[in-house]
């Protein structure tokens, strides 16, 4: 008889407890401990039939270890390949999370239909006919894409042994369950066990595995936190369902940078890759309006031009309002204090609203000068010329500080047709022969005199 025991898990962090307690000792959350019945079997679900048997790993000197180049599977989706660092690494496990309805299933089905390798797409949420309808809408045909609707990992592995796919897609990890554990799908123990089985399969067969994960109300991937530690890559699909643009970010990547960014547009026939994000991040307008400024920011190695919009008005209520969209509110408070103390602008009794167009969040300090320019433009009600671009950080003393990779920012602004580039005079610019006029300033007062003189 198999041994049956009861354990208690925290639904927030996945920590196991010997008995029920009101507060989790690991994450300090209250009322998150649930009881689960676990039944362990000696038999493992996934076993590689041939090569992996009876191999014993031995310790080696680091100089004696052979370094094999990473073999990557190109997905034919340039934005996804960029975020992953060049494609899917063989044997890697990638976890994709995001809000409901944001387009996670659409993205991975689109990848499965366009990749050249044989793909097994396993869905526990939709029927085969529903997936067929979505595939026809995506207008992509791949005879190597196999669709399976199953939630039991034992049955999934039986189909894997029959089909031998090159890439495995699971939609989603919260719907899977294994017979070795008596718990409902989506529970802490089921997510942990099914993930361990899939990771073991990926490592032993060198098959890339793509997992879709649900998120909780806090915006984190649902399930135990250890799930994100177990996988190789964690991707976050962001965006507002009321807007058409979607952003793919990397939160963890063992094979590349986590600073890369992918931008898509949701259309009726699927997700369209945005090769030039600056075009969608800058609004089109006929007349020059005050309160707008163009900033040059970097996402990974990709320079982007974004539009900063500010609105400064007299406070109707006693306490002035401060509101931001896509920008850190605390940093806005700091910039307003610098403008008040160092530059003498009386903004303490005025409402200030700040918005970054396109629905993206930016934490690059290089957009500080553009934020200052937009606020002063709205306060003075004087429009900034649309051919002016900014890239500089603002310090607490009111100084304009240099930023990294200034030459890349200048070249991108020049390529997009901007005529003037405002930056810090302390930047080390490698070449002065740019085809764009450089305006180098050292203080906020100098930038104000240059723009509004």
C-alpha cells in the first residue's frame, strides 16, 4: 500500500508546514495555509528509455569540463527571439505569465504554427475545435503542429513518446495533474510535482518546453514561488486589454539578458510584431501642444523614443494632486521638489498629472529631463518643438547628469528625423560629427533658457 499523509502548504509562497498555523512563517501572510493529501509512489512518471539509464555523474575540475555551444531553436518570432536572447535553448523550460485575456495562448499558438520544428501543443483549457478556430484566425499553417487536449501528465507523456516532438507547449501548468498526488489541479503540490516532471523531461531529452502560467490578484504567477526558481526563463506578458499593444518582458533568463523588450499589436488575425516601437509610442497630432516632450530611453540594447505628457493646473482642492501613468510617482515628487527648491518654479500649489503614452512603464532615469521639460512646458503654456529630443538625468542639486550609451540614443534620434538633441554637458560623446544639433546643458536653468527663451 502506498503511504498517504497530510501536509499543509502556504498558497502564497508554497512553504510546507507540519501543522496548520494562522500565519506563514516564511512570507508572513495570514490565512494562506491549506491542507492537502499527498500520496507518493515509488514509480516516477517520466523515465528516459535508453541513454539516460545507469549514468552516474562524477565531479570534474572546472578546467576539464567541456563547454558545448548553446543550440537554440529559432521561433521565427523576432520579438520573442530577442527577449529570449536568440531563440529557445534546447532542454530549457520557459514560463509565460500574464493577465487573463492578454494573449498568452495566442502568442504561443502563433509560435507553434510558424516554427519549423514539430510542436506538440497541449491544452487543458480549450477543446481541439476551439484551437482550430483560433488557428484559422491566425492565418498560419504548420503541418508539424500537433494539438492535444489533456490534463493528466501520464497521458501527456505517453503521447510524447509516440509523437517525439521537438518543442512542447503546455497551456497551462495550473490545469495539469498527476496520479502520484491526491490533490486538485492548480494546488500547490500539483503545480510543483507536474512542473518537476516536465523539467525532468526537458533536461533528459533536450526538448524545449513552454509553459503558460496564470497570475494571482497581486500580479504574480500563481502557485509556489519555487516554480519560478525551477524554470530557466520567466516571461511576463503585459498590457491593457482596452489597448491594442502588448509588451513582453523577461523577469529571469539563464541564457541571456533580462533587459530586453518585445512589443506586439493585438489584431483580429493575431499578434503583429512591432519592429519600430517609436512609431506607436509617439502620438500623431496636427498642432503643437504644450506639455509634451520626447525622451530617448533604452530597453536592453534597443533605444526607444517615447512621448511624455504633462498637465499642470491650479489646484481646485486644498491639497494638490499628483498622478502618474507609466512613471514612478515618488520620482515625480522628487523632480517637483527640485524644481521648487533649486530652480524657483512655484509648483507646490498646482496639480501635476504625468503620462507616458503607449501604455508602457519606464524606469530609465534618462527620461528625467524630458519630464522636467514637459512639466515646465505645461506650466508656461509654451509648446516644445516636436523635433527636440531629451536624454539626461536630473540630480537633487538641480544638475543635469550624464546617462549611459548616449551615442546609441543620439543615432536613434537622428535616424527618426529629430533635429535637436538635449543632453548633459558631462556626457562623453565619442563623435561630434552627428547629423543632429547637440544642446549640452549642466543645470535646469540652462535647459529652461534654451527651450523657452
